[in-house]
C-alpha cells in the first residue's frame, strides 16, 4: 500500500479512530482502568468524539488512554502516517525526515517514533530473551582493578569466567 491508497482508505479522522479502535480493542472495547467490557459512548457539544464512559468505574476513556499515544493532541491521521513511514522504511527513519513528511516539529516526531516503537513490543512476553541463548567467547565481568606494577593478562589468558 502506498501513501495515496492510505489517504483514500482513511479519508477522515473518524475512520482513522475506528481503525485504531479495531487494532487496540481486538476483543471488544474494554475500560483501561478496570477492564470492564461495558461502556457507553458520550455525546455532546463539549465531548471529544470517541470518548466513552465505563459502566462500572464511571471513568472516561478513549482509544489512546493508557497507551503510548495517551493525551496526544495530534490527529489520528498524523499517527497513522508516522506508523506507515516507520514500518515501511527498511533502515529506519530519522526524526528530522519524519517531521518534514508528516508536518510536525522534530521533537514531536522523535517522541512519536519512540511511542510507535514501544507499541511494537510484543506484550505477551515479559522476558526479552526466552528459550536457548548461545554466546561465543564472551567474558563476563569488568576490567581488573588497577594495581601499581601489575600487568594483567588480556583475552583468553585471563581467569575470568
């Protein structure tokens, strides 16, 4: 998919929000505060679109609540563009270029990049390394402490474990 097809598929903010809701709430809408499945859409002149109220704890939330996109003032379209460019760049993308392409400042693009990378971390595993881990010729420990007049061996000649 190229950026033109992305613009056609997500032509307004509502369609972008619905996409994020389908991705974040795969098993249905859940309150991020108490994990309740019952919530109600809030409507009104002063209510932001996509705001829900939990039936149990009565707290309000949106699709971005308790995510790396929490309390963002950027549109969902900007987030979608940033995700598109980060995912489709083979060697990564600098925050300066990302800022130019999506029309935000460089510090904002830098924060967005880190937030998007944080969202890419699989949440099902807490441990970073699982299964069999192999190391070849690795020395654990630091350099020997300095002692005047003592020459310490290097590499394989050391007694490090």
